[in-house]
């Protein structure tokens, strides 16, 4: 199979692992099919990065020449074989400066269903922690990359994210205590999904509060889930669970809308309680009656383990499936 080249992300196609009868055998370790990047070569312009996120693909730039060389040595055979694609014309002769990844499965967190541990809940009850959205994006981004090596959030990518924030695509959550920024999270919002890029914490539990606040605001905006991108014990402790990439991509398919998060300053302890903006009220879980404004009345049961027939969202997250009739419904909590 020759190298696969695509002029842009709109024409990019994922490589599908061949059957054993095709004569190609998946390797072991980091170069096994599905275990590496899906593409190299595209630039880090705002248009390119946004188009990649719309395809469920996230950039990991090489922070220096050493890591660029690691990309080349580790993956050049797969690029030549066509199992990793080449996108765009920038860097055609040397495409290894930016690796583009699409983890499969994706760890996702249902909007309004972040689990906060006992210690964090106790802290929220005893302290005056507040949260805001999109007030300090640049500061949150700098905090997210401070002291982290290798630094995936390079200067060119940071500038792109700042531009996407100005255009309403990139979002930040800020966690405050006594006027100090103690935690935060950032990500790209497309339609009803936020792809969470990074978070930081300068106070115990502040990172988890930032994720919970992002989920609550996303739920209030009618969103479905946070794509946590990379699996980790910390994310699983917050409630992240695996979603096959194919089904995750269906949530993004055709969406060209920005995610609009509520920007109000909220007390973080609301995340523990019932009511508007709380974790329990933010998502669609716990809905009892669903009333069609056209006049009919029907009950809605969210069967555990059932997946939505329309958006593919997994029932394990505790969220009912979508309604085929769209927005003409009034949701009443039991």
C-alpha cells in the first residue's frame, strides 16, 4: 500500500485495520495498528486545528528536534505503508513536526455526571470557591503548560488556541479562591461536545472542580459530553468511561456550531446540590416526564445499558437517549 496523502482534513479518511486474510499483520507495542497517530503533516493554523477537532483528531506537536526525530524513527515505516496518513502540503518533505492523534476508544464524561470525591466535596462545603468561564483563557492555558515536559502545548499551538478562543471555539473554566486562580480547564467546543485539552490545579481538588464545572455548564447549554481524550486513573475517578471512536465521531458528524457555555460567576458548592447549574440538573439524566409541546404526553425511561439510536451515546453513563422529535419538548425533573 503506498503512502496516503490528503489535501486537507475534509478529505481525510481513517485507516481501517485489514483482515488477517489481507496479508498485513498488526505489530506489537507502540507501532501496533491503532496505537499511534492517525496522521502527520498538517499545519497548526486555526482553520487546520479546528477542522481536525471536527474529525475527532487532536494535535501533538513535537516540542523540539529530538521529539520530531522520535516521530520519524518510530512511524516512518507506517507512513510509507499508508497506515498513517499525510495531510496538507505544509511540511510535505518533513511532516514529522506535528503528530495528529485520535485515541480509540475515547474516555468521555457525560455532561452533569462528574464524580467528586469525599475530600473535594468537603472542601467545597467549607470554603468559598467560585468558578467562571472564558474570563482568563490565556492564563489558564499558560498554567496548563507550566512545568510540563515535554511541552505539547507549544507556542504556535497556544497562539492558535488563543485565536480559536477569540472566535468562540476554545473555552476555559477558572476556579477561584480568595481572588486567586487555583485551578482551571480548557478545551474546544463543537456542537454538543467539548474536547478537553488540559487542566491544572494549584489547590487540592481544584482540577476536578474545573472539570465538574465544565460538565455542568455544558449540560446547561444542552451539551452531551466532555471528550477527555486520554485515559488515566484520575479521569476514571471523575467518571470517564470508554466510547468507541466510531460512535464518538457520530456525535461530531456534520456539526458546525460553536458550543456556547454560560459565562456567569457561580459558587462551586452548587455542584453538590440540586438546582440550576448543579451537576444533577446540568445534564439530561434523572429526567422523569417528557412533554411534547404539541399536546401528547409520554413517559421516558432510561434503561441501563441501552444506547441512543440517534447519537450513539452509551446508556452506561446514566443519560437517557435522545428524542427523535427534536427541541419541541419540555423536560420535567421528577
